[in-house]
C-alpha cells in the first residue's frame, strides 16, 4: 500500500475557471476527509465521506464546492468559478476499517488562482 | 465547533535542546493525533494518543483527556525536527476533525 495519493500536486488556474482534484485513499479505509489549509493556519475541515455517503459538510464549503466519492473508493473535489480566495493547499485524508482510527494524509494539491 | 489552542506558536531551539509543545481543546475530543508538517506540506503522523502516554524514540506524548489537553515532548532536538507541529481531535462521531494553528519549530545547529 502506497498511502494516500492526490492529483494533481499543483494547479494554477485563472479566476472563474473550474478545477477538479482527485484523492485516492488507502484501500482498506472506508472514511475519507477533505481539508483546506492556508498559510500559517492548520487544516480546516471541508467534508467527510463514509464509504460513498457524504455525511458531513462544513459551513466553509460554499455552493461552488462539490465533492463525490463514487463506489466508496477515490474521491473528487470540484471548485466551480474559482476565486482568488480559493488559493490554498487542499488535503485529503483517510482512515477506518481494519487499519484503525488513525487519520493518514496525502501530499496535498496546491491551488493558485490568478 | 471545537477550539484547539497550541502553544507556543513559535519555538527556536539549539540542536540538542529539549522542548514541550502543548495542545488545549475547548471540549472533549476523540481520536487525538499529533502531526509534523514538513516543508513540502506533507503531514506526517507522530502519535495517535486519545489518552495516556506513548514514546517513539526521542519523541513522547501525553494526553490527559479529562482535562482536555495533550503534550508533545521532543528531546535532544535535531535540525530535521524543524517544521510545524499540529494536534488534532475529532468530535465523538468521528465525522469532523479540528486542528490547532500549530507550533512552528526551528532547530538551529
């Protein structure tokens, strides 16, 4: 098992464009989390999936953000009509199942909106 | 939501020194973890420690769940210990995790 992977690692886009990020969790983990981290801050929770069900969404998650986890495997996070304030590191984490309660993070996708 | 306070916010140490990082939670949490974020942004697991004490080499951690705080001890610090240290805890449903703003550690040779 190679851990949590995220793609792309970096994304530069122009304001108003749509972007989509992918997260592949550790295979036996049934819980998946998305976070956003800005400079000097800790990760902020965005949303949570248990298997394919999205069970929790932060108030930070505006209508421009949508996340999916089809078939309870990989997950995508889409941001529509990006704004400069969306520039941040987007982190994915997974945990659960036989692997236990620890949360493991991917390397993140760094988004820059020009 | 749960507020997580970490102290100190910044710490500069001479190589070989010891340090203690603290994390306070505004409410009871589950699944308490400590992470080290490297310069490339990767969060590396240090401890899963909902209660009690654990040790791993030069690092150890103690959580007093009834008083809603946790401590991370770094002994004989090395330059590779530099980076930002975060603690995190979850609501009891495990659906949402909260992080502090971190302690930025710089170890100088």
